[in-house]
C-alpha cells in the first residue's frame, strides 16, 4: 500500500 494511493482514497472518501 503506497502513501500516494492512501491519500487518493482518503480524498475520494472525503469528496463523497
């Protein structure tokens, strides 16, 4: 699990 992916996933969740 890379930090970049985690950030991206978190961002998407926050958007929803």
